[in-house]
C-alpha cells in the first residue's frame, strides 16, 4: 500500500475514534517499513488535530473527542514500543500525569481532562481513581511528568490534593513538576492556599492552563 | 380537579422496574464494603469478592421492598414543623454540600464558612414552605473532617425544622447520636422523633462507596430516615438515553434498599434522585436542563410507584447569577415535580449547579415553589365554587367586587398571594424605585437577619451542643 494511502487511513481511524483500527494500521505501517515518527506526524497527528478543530467548530461533542483521544493513545503505544525497540527514545512531547485522589472514586472529570489534553498533543499517564497518595508520588518519581493533575469531587477528599503537594515537597520533587488541581468543589482560592500551580474549572481551560504552565 | 404531571404511564413505570431488576440480576452493583458484601452474601446474593460486585436476585429486592415503612414523620426540633411523609402538598428543602457562597453584602463569590450555614438556616426557618433543611454548604473555616457535624449542629441551633445531612464516615455517627440525644433528651426519643435524616448517594454507575455506605449503615441503629439519592448523568456516568439512565438510577436505589433493610429491617427510607445530564461539549454536569427535569419527574413517579415518600432534586439552575436563566430553569425543574406529587423538592437557594449558595435565592425559590403548589391544586370545581347565584344576581354588565363570595375567596387559597412579585402599575413602580423580585428578596433577607433567632435552643442544651461541636472539631 502506498504510504499516502496508509496515512489517510490512520488519520481517519483517529478522527473517527476507531481504537482497534488505529492499532491495526499502526502495525501495518510499521511492517511496511515506515518510520514511527513519520507515521505519527503524517497519519495520526493529522487526525487528532482535525478532531480538535471539529470540536472547536462545535461539530464534535465530547464523546467524539474522547474516542479520538483513546484511538490516538492506542496508536501511540504501538509506535512508542517500536521506537524503544529500535533503541530510540519515546516520541517527544510533554507529559501530563492525572489522578483522582485517594478516597475519591469519581473518575469522569479526570477522564475528560485527559481526553482533551491528548487531543491537544500531550502524552497522558492516567493513574486512575482513588489513587493512594504514596502511589502518586512513586509514579511521579518514576515517570517524571511535566505536569501532575489532581482531581477531587468531594469536599472531604480535596484535602488529599494538599497532602500530595506536601509530600512532593518533602521528597524534594516539588520544584521539578507543575501541579494543577480541579474538581467540582475546588477553586482558585483553594489552589492558591495549598500551593498548587494552577486550577482549571473545565477540561478546555485545563488544556490552556497546562500549556501556560510549561511555557 | 388537581393538576397532575407525569412523563410515564403505569406500564412504562413497570418497564423501568423490570429493567432495573435485570440490571441487578445480570450486571450487578459494585460495593466497596466487605461488611455490606458479607451481609448480601448471607442473604443469598451472588458475590464476586475479587471484583467487589454483587448480583442481586429479584426475590431479595421484592422481600425488602415489602419491609420498608411507607409512611412516617420527619420530626422537627420545634414540633409544629413535623412533616408527615408522604405529604399532602410539595414543600421545599435547600440542597447540601455546596462549597461557595454569593456573599450577601459584596455580591462576590467566595468560599463558604460556618456562619453561612447559620444565616441560611435562619432564612429557611422563616419560610413557611420550607420543611426539611439540609445544611447547604460545607464550611471552609473549620477542620475538614468536622465540617459535616458542625454544619448539622449549626443548622439545629438556628432552625427549628427537620435537619437532613449526610454521613461521610462512620466516626460521625457517634457525634450525630450525641447531638440528637442532647436535643431530644434520650435515645428512645431520638428513635421516636426522627428530627434528623441522612442523604445517601450511590456513585454512578452502579457503585457504592465504602465510607459513606458503612457510615450510613451505622446510622440505621438510630432508625433515622435515609434518603437514597442516585445521581447518574445521562451520557457520562449513566447511559445516554433518559429511559436507560432512569432505569440505572432506579437499580442503584433498589440495591440501596436491600443493603439498608438487610442491615436494620424497618429502616425508614425515602426515595430520591438527583439525576442530571451533561453539556455535550464540555462534559459539565447540568442541573437546569429540560432533560434533567424529565428524568427527575420520572424518578418522582418511580418513588410513588413503589409507595415511598419522595425527596427529589428540583428548583435547580446552572446559571451563575440570579436572573432570567435561573428563574426559567428553576421553574422548569420544579413545576413538573410538584405536579407529580413530589413530597419535598430539594435544591432551593442555589446557583451554579448547586455549588453556590445565595440567600436571596432561597426566598425567590420559595416563591416559585408556592406558585407551583397553587398550580398543583388546579381548578376547584366543587358545587360551592359554581357561584350560579352570584352570576344571576350581577347579570350581564356590572361587577362582582361587592359579592360576599368575592371577599371570601380573595382570602382563601383560591388565590396565591405572592410575597416577592412586583405587580404595581408603571408610575407607582417607578416611584417605588423600580423594584424587582431580586431586590425584594434582598430586603426580606435583611429583615429576617436583623431579627432574633425565631426558635432558640434552651441555653443548657446549647451549651451541650457547643461542647459536642468542640469535641468533633478536635477529633474528626
């Protein structure tokens, strides 16, 4: 198959949020001997950018974007694996790590933020929900993300955001990472008080905030 | 006849029930509490301990539905405010666990403090249509763990009405028991009078969280009524069709019924709901949408279908300010619930999807509720309202102003007397300074707050309550 034809299929797979298709064609493209970076830049990235544009134009709703982001993420994993095997570093780009804090099982807000960030070209590490503070710190130490995003939906679990920031401080990690917080009960005053670098009230503003934080 | 509202026929309600049963039997619910899982396993439910999920058979649901008391009284510290459930007409509650306040003096949005609970309770106490009081905000100026207990105690100190709150963790139950015993005199009276109830929220989809569940299970020893309050949002934490989201929410309720009745048989339960929708682009939770209104009306009907008392989220808005959007959304999410016979509409006093408390809005929402109450009473067509004699006496031409029936009916509940609406003709309205409902509301809040507390607690009791509050502040 011609590379151009492959790129087109891959673009469409992401744009239409077809996770299995994206993985399948990423593998096909690798087998055809295309370079992972080329596959990414000319195929999948074009698709995710277009998904973002359609969202901006109000053609796409949230589920369209979440599916596109997941297809993108699945393709990225295949390509990263290939890059590592070839002895290269992972694909470039900034990494954001997200977690819903300890004691809080509400996961949807964080998932939406993750999708938006992925759609905007961020590498995402999603630790999931009800993540013990220790586990967050350990993951930060291991993966060294540029930004850590902490979500809390309950007034009773907001406190864990503060706790994690303190733990980062104690471990000497705080200066190496930007921390942003979110969730229904959270606001800018709270973010300031606990020493977070930023607060975003929606997924769209979380993307803007993330971009500003790493400027 | 009375005016009725429904979005589902009896056959459709049957359909929802059946689908909820299928969800419980085939999909099951996740319960993050070994205590509750063990209880259900003993009852014959099929537990997957690894996944912490349980499939609940129809027979178990039916057995426990039968055990639920279908009527009881939500007692109040001041007994004239006792509320029989189910009631004759819809009344109103605030919402709870908001985090912000629109400051009454500056108009600025700020974090909530304990004094906001006190002020809201005083405004609420002055509203005839307000019956059940959920401390509306979580105070930021007290220790986080104690905010719940301190909020409930503050509500008791400033209002004579029934207090509803939630148990966030089991340790709180001890303090609730202390507070209630201090106010009623004995544990027997706590159980008998039921001046406190607790909201219990499932976590959508189909999950029960450990802390809140075990806390609320522990509360059943006081026989406090529990409001079951599922909140799936269609398209995000619930399926995207309104029908399926309602069936899912109802399944969450049925699973709650089984857990609480298995814990303490005969626990009084209230059927509730706070289903929502989401903004399809941003994912933001929507309370004031018409789809929310439809789902909440259906849930009110579901509650009545089973014969439960109902407290359902309503009178809601996503607007950031008082004004047209707030009024429209609040009316649209209140009227159908009242027409469906909801006992208590829960949501007064809030803006911004129940996150921001606004004192004026409490009274504005009371006005909406009262209009809806009047709508629900419909047109009385009893023979004494035919007034054939008067029509004959006045005949063609003339007027009815001097008729005795006119005088009498003007003073009866045939007519609703608004306390905030502006009905002056233009010139008088201008000369009064062009008042609007919001300013009228502000003026009334000011008056209420200037007055002494209407139903103060006896000094000795207050002292005990303050001591309990201090201890909770230290220990929680």
